[in-house]
């Protein structure tokens, strides 16, 4: 049996004893696990619960290191990410990491406004916003230090949010001519950055 604690190491274990309430294991080998080779942040607007879960699951499998749920003008209400749903979200991150063989867990931040997210992280992240109004996305993977991808809700970003991106010199990109659902846009953007 192989266990991991989210730190990047895997532990090969032997079962010593097992009953309904507990198990005793003996670690027989510690080895370096699979850890994404770069830091990628995903700032995603709150959307329907099942679609948020898809973003967390698939983007964990793709290698996102930090998830920051944000409230934008057209987001689903903040109560859709309650304390109970936050616990469920963390469980999804663990399960997705296990499923893909990843030995590190991505971090999940508390919900914050779009403005607060930009203010908090602008100095350490190269933000890229995705909106149909943007220019065609063709940024090479190697040109970004620590990318922070901002994905809008269903219906896209409001005009004042687009203006905020422009004021903060955040490049706005399009993922093509088709209108993508928010969860699909997140997955496509991550694939393009990590591809």
C-alpha cells in the first residue's frame, strides 16, 4: 500500500493489523512522489457547486498549485461555498491528487472578492484574465514566472471588471471564438499554460 501526506513524499507501507476502527501500518520505504514542476494559481469565479467541483478535480489533476475562489459581479452567491462545501472541496483535492498519483496537495484559499484577490497577489503573480473580449491567447509557457489565471463566471466579466484588469495592466485573453462554460474555460486555460 502507498500512502501520501500531501507534502510531496510517498510512503510504501505494510499492514501490520487492521480492524473496523483502526489500522496499524509499518513504513517500509519513503520515496519522492510526483509533484507538479511549476507553481500555477487559478482564480475562479464562484459558479454552481457541481461545476466548482469539476474545476477543483480536473485542475488538480492537471497540476494547479493554488485555487482561489473569487466573487465577481456575475458570480453565484457566496453562500454556495459555505464551510461545509469548503470541507467537501478539500476532500475533492485529496481524492483528485490520489487518483492522478500526485503527492502534493494544492492549496485552497478562502473566498474573496476579485478586487481583494488582485490586491493581495498582484506583486507576486503574473495575472492573466480570460474573457471573450480579449486578444487570442498565445503566451508561451516559458514566458510566465508564476501565472495566475483569472476565470470569470457564466456570462463573463462585467465592464467594470474588464476596466479593473486594464487599470492593473492585467492582460486579457480569449480562448477562441466559441463561448465556453466557466469550468471548461478553466481546464482549457490550464492546459494551454502547462502544455
